[in-house]
C-alpha cells in the first residue's frame, strides 16, 4: 500500500502563515462601501482593498446622500467615509447610517484633523478615524479592528485626541463651559459647509433642516463669534482647522 502525503493548504483566501491569523475558507469576506467625492481616491481605495482576498468592495458613493441610500440597500460591514461630501456631509451621513444600520461600522477617512472635528466624529457614531495622509499604513488595520467591534485611530489622530483630553482635564470646570466664542457641533457643521462655499439652501439640504433654520444658524454664528462678513467666517474656519486653507 502506498501512502501519499497530505496536500498542503493552498495560499489564497482564508489562509495565512502560522505566524498570522488563520481565517476560515468558508468565512464571508468583509463587505466595504467606499464614500468619497473624488473618483481618483475611490479608485485608489478600491485597488488597495481588492488586493486583499478577505475584502470585497460592494459599492461606491460620490455624495453623502448616495452613501446613505447605498448603505441601506447593500448593508456593508464597514463604510469608509470622507467628511467633506456634497449634498449631505460625511458627519450627517454617518449619523443616519449608524441610526439605521446598527451592524455597520463607519470609518472616517479625511484630510481634516482638529480636536473639535474628532469629537463630532465620535458623537456621530463613527468608530474609526484615519487621515488620508497615512491611510496606506492604517486603512487595513482600521477595517479589521472595526469589523471585530473595536475602535481604531491612527497615530496622529490619537496624539491630537490625547492632547485635547489632557488640556480639557487641566482646565477648571468653568473653562469648559460654552462661551461667547464657542460653537455647538451643529453650528460647526454649518460653518464648515458655508466656508466650503455652500448656499443657505445647500446647507439646509445637507443637514436635513429648513432654509429658515439654516439662515438662523448663520445669523447666530456670526453674532456669537462677533464676525461681520463672510470672509471673516472663512478665516475663522481656516484658523480653527474646520476646513483646509
């Protein structure tokens, strides 16, 4: 009788070396929706993700509204979301997706890095935050972490968040209360949209509010910040890193 050696496992989907994690051949791939208004960014992300056999890009969206609709229809495991999106911004899209799809995690991938924006991202329900400047080193790790129910923040983001936490912890309680020059999360979103050149009507559409409410927000913001012109508003947004210069 001749004994033949057992066939060695073939490398491919579901196999890694003994030093890594063994993923079952029968395990479903992680389904990912890419939401970014720049086609070149979407192509780059798709190329990187589809080089991994355990990932599957199930769809793309070029606007926040499209991201919401496709997320509801496709029910991806992870949505990779930019913040600066037309029609509906990434923060509002994240809120709606998380409200409708409890099993879908949202990873923010953006050029913007500020303490206030990071707090808003967390409040919106996102569980990960990666800067586009270092997504090639962090995107895969972030998606794996979110799929496992964990959070993920790239090194630069974690550093900014830690500095903000230390600064807030060191301040006396009264210093953390809203002041004349501080904005609510919603007002900050309005500032971002206005500074990006959106009209009151476009701001209202992006946030799901009436034009009158958008106009009221704008008036209250200008008064609270003691600004006298639209250019003053843009300079404030750039100074506070709400938008890129």
